């Protein structure tokens, strides 16, 4: 419902967003990986250090099914709604848009009445999405100036062969009724794989990244496809207003799975960072900078961070890695602080969270690191040191690992979909 005053969580600049108080609740996807028993859900975690419930799950909403494989989710509205060319400043930020990668459903969750006990108010079924857009496997959600944008990683008309169930693309929902608007692209150009997307609103540009089609990852990573360089390896530049593909920025076949994108928050800074999971040459991971070169008015890319694989005993490695004798970093997420000064890089494989000073985005400097989890290291959380024992039903250490997870998502400084500070307008 429209309000007379703009939503208080909308900020016209990064500076104003940084002055806002931190969130007190975080919403976390809860999945049933075996697709049996309890359904998937959304958990609510108290992240207020002054609260007696700090760090505890204080509420949840259960979804109707257990086969969704929830991934990235986000709000129906945010600071982009104060963008001058498409203002919707009076829309409320109250609904979470929660897509299911495997089920192709999209769930709408209302957090307004009781943020600790959100309510499921709508489910958009896969058939409806396929009929209106031609897509399946929705993955990433971003609230845009003119509606809710979602990336979809596959086509509803694939022929069943591995890798042939594309192309993916983008589609939009109305940010209040959640009616499916349409597929976003007017001209999809050469992009076949999809994953993340972001924009530079002041430059009328969108940047998109690549993973693969659903048949290439839903049953697990395909080693043959990975080693032959068949996963996504490019960034793509789009005209945001005309919805047309302009340019593919190719990293090279060895750079596999170009995933998370983080543009500068300052609308006057036409650059951003992209995380690349792995290089098939040496198992390293990397972060790339995209930027507008104002000397020739061309958008370009440059590798600015390389993270090497770490030597490991073959006995501690899964079958795919035994012959390499090393564990790859496997960048699974990156995030940029609201002042565009610090970049956080989550290395799922090695269990390391890295912090870089990117005051000069062309020359990042490593300034911090913490360890938790990892394929080999399995570093426990400091608050719960591991004494070497495991519950009997967990099996051996090599079978199940230390009871703590490797980092998947760093602290989200630039979004309110989880904890951290409010998002700022990128207009």
C-alpha cells in the first residue's frame, strides 16, 4: 500500500544509508536437502547484540513444499525507488521475494505485521512463470526502480540434453501486486547462461554474469563440463532503458563460473567487482573489475585479485581434487561496503573470508582474513571449539567433516535482505 511519506528505509545517497542504524533481524533460507520430511522455510534470526535472543532463531515461516532449493532472495522495494527517471518512493519495503531454483516457484512473504513471524501470502507457480516469460529456475532478486527484477537460469522449452535447457534471462514482477510483467530482454544478444545482474542507473547500463543452465548444476557440478571449460566465463553489458544486449566481456575459457556482481554504490563511479569461482589452469579463484574507460568511452574488464589454491593431502580431498593435491578457494560470494572502500571475499573451498581495501579499485590490498570451515581445514567457529568428537550418527570425520559450515555469504553491508546496513540508491 502506498504511503504519504517515502519508506524510511529508502536513502537517496550512500552517505545517508551509512548513518542508518543496523538491522535487528536477519532472514535466512532454510532448506530440506533431501526433499523429504519438513518443507523448506524462511528463518528469522535476532542480530541485535543488545537482545537476550542475539544469535538465535526467533521465528520462521514454512513454505508448502520441500523441493524448492531456495537461493538468493530480496525485497520488493528499496532505495532504487527514489530514482528520478522512475520514482516509486511511496511503495513500502515489506515483502520478501523468495525464488526456488529447483521448483521454479516464487514465494511472496509479508514481514510487516510481525517481522519475527512473517507470513506467506502468495506463491507464483512454475507453470505461470513459464507461460508468461518462457523461463525456469529463478535465482536472484533485485528491487529496481520500475519493479522487481529476477534472473532465471533456464528456459522452459529445453530439449532435455545437458546444457541445452537455455537460454536463461530476466523477468519482472510488479512490486505491489506481484503480477508477472514480462520477460525483460528486448534483444538478448549472445548471452546464453545467466546468474547475477546489477546496474549503473546513472549510466543506463546493466551488467550480467554467467553460471550455467539447470541441467549443468541441479544434480551437482559436472566435472567433465568444468574441466572442458563449458560453464559461464563472461560478463555482459546491456542498455538498461532499451533492454538490449550491447557487449560480451570475455574473461577466457579457463575462468569458470562468473557469479556475484557488486557495483560501486556511489552513482558517479562506473565500476564494480565480479567473483570468479575457479580457473581450470591452476584451481585459483579471482576477482575482476569492470569499469568505464573514459579515455575511449568503452567498458572494460581487468583481473585485480588472484587467490591461489592451497596444497593439501590427497587423503583429505574429495575424488575430483585428489589428483591435484590442492584445495581451490572457490569464491562463492563477494560484497562491497557502502562507502566502496572494503571488499569482502568468501572462499568456500578453503574456508577463508578475505577483506580487501579497494580504495584504488585497480590495486586491491589484502588487509584482513578469518577462517571458518573449508573442505580440508574445517576450522570451527571460535565460540564452539571442536574437541574431535562427533555424534555417532554423523559417521567419520572424512565422511561428514567438522560440525561447522564454510562461509557462503559474507556480511551484507549493502542490502537489507539480511543483516547489515540499509541499501543505498545506485541512481
